[in-house]
C-alpha cells in the first residue's frame, strides 16, 4: 500500500547522503582509511556494491580510528548498503552516524528520514514507525513520512497507534489514504465499532458516496436497529446521493405516504422524475400511478388541513403536531412547520420521543437552521437506531 511518493522521498534522501559522504573527507582521514574508501567509491560508481562494501570493511579495520574517521566510514557504508538493497545494514550504519553527533540540521533530518525508510524496506515496521515519529519531532515536514508512519503502524496491526497517528490535532486534515488504512486496520481485526468510527471520520473529511453507502449499510445491520426507521434511513440516503434506482424512489415515496407525509412523498417522486429514474421503461405506468396517488393524498391533506390543525392542538399527545409540522416543512413553510414540531415535543406524551427529536433535527437541518438542528440531534439517545442516525445527520450537518 505504500505509495511511490514515499519510496521516492527515501531514495532521494539516500542519494543526497551518498553525494555528501565522499565530498569532503579525502583530506581529513589517514591514508589507511581514505584509500580503501576511495576505492569503495569507485566500485560503487561501477555498481559493484559487494566489492565496495568489502573496501569499506577494510577501512573500518584500521587501528585507532578517530571519531571523524568512524563517522566517514559508517556514512559511506550506509550509502553503499542502501544502494545494494541491504536495508538493515544501511539503517544501522546511518544510526551510528546520527549517534556520532557529526551530522547537523538538514543533513541530520535526511539521515533520520533515510533510516525510517530503510527499516520500512527491511520490514522492521516498529523501528520504521519510531524513526518516522522522530523525523516529525525534529521538524521534518515531508508529508510522505506521515504516510510511512501510519503505514508502519497499520502493518503492525496496531489500530490504536494508527488512529493516534491519523489524529486531527492542530487543525490538521488527515489524508484520505491514512483514514482508509485506519478503516482497513479495524476491518482486518473484525472490530466493527472501530471500523464504523473510521468510516465516520472518512465521511467527515471526504464525504464520498461510497463511504456513506458503507456506513448506512452497516448501521442498519447493527443489533437492535429498528425496521420502523426505514424512512429515516432513506432520508439520509437521499441527502448523501444514495437514492438512485426507481425501486429506491418508489419504496421511499410509499414509506412517506404510509407515515402520513404526502408532501415529502411528492418531493421524492418529483426528484425521481427529475433524475429520470422514474417515468421511463416498462414500469413507467406504475410510476405514474404512484405520482397520481401522491397528488391525491396531497389534495386530501390540503383540504383537511384546518381540521387537522385543530385535532393536533387538542390531542393530549404531541405526535400529531410533530407530523403536521414536518408536512409544513416539506411543503416549503419551515417557520410554521418547525413551530408546530417544537410545540408537539414540548407538549409531551409522545409515543417515541427520540423519533420525534430525530425528525425535528432533520427538519431543522433541511430548513437551514444548522445550529438548532445539531443541538436537537445531540439530544437523541435511543438505542434502537435513532441515536445512530442522529450521529450520521450530525456528521452531515457539520460539513454543510
């Protein structure tokens, strides 16, 4: 999964180290060290890496080496070993260079970056993560190293560490690839709670249709999720672009009619015709029959509206006021509709209070009352799926 960007970054860092390794030491080391290293450099340029490393070993065998000679030997060894694909050897050599204290500033950062990448290539992911984190701590800003850090934790199956590394602190927006790795980590461990939380973070920053599809499917499959919330699920699907087929539009419209929301059913059917999902093909007549039924129910509701308002106000329960208000919201009269819904919830006696609050929160968001809608939705705590749907509406509302 690691991207070519990371590999290029590590290769560049290593190449720069190699270029600087032989640039200034020729006159600063004794001949018994310098001569084998010069030979190693020539062999390296001829891509004779094994022979080059043998010459480095010859230099390393010199007696009474100075700290600087040791530094030059280890640096040259690391560069040649990296080119030869001996990642573990190269990483350890560069670690010795870093520990010597001879490298400074940007040069030191390149060394740390190279060590992280070399350990990754050696499949020592714990050390790759350790050195990637050190690179960032010491001020490194190459974004490829953040991905390497997350990827290393992922390959260690340490989902908690992945989640922490992906964190949104200091206004940082996590990369989509990082969040995908987090989701995959939890999925590999069959941790559905962690997986859903990761997908929720994905839809927060990257609200793609496929992420919402996955999220909605998983929410519906949760133990205890009530079938009566089918229309509420469809509302989220419609808001996230996941209602596409004629069957979806037909089912959602029929559920809205059954729930006593003809104005919502009309909006759904109109949207189906607008997108060409309805009104075409062998079932076009069926679609028209539904459209006619919706128009009939709309006419009946309009004709009986005055009596419906009186009955709802007189009812001991606030359910009728909530339903009446949502119809007004769907018809394009949000101020009047929300007032009725809030009045119904305040009256109490509700059959399912969390259902009513969920619907009010949705209506407030649909009407442009974002802050009120989010506040209402935060107050939905039902364990039958209402709280799960409220949380998804909150995610959707926060990015609106």
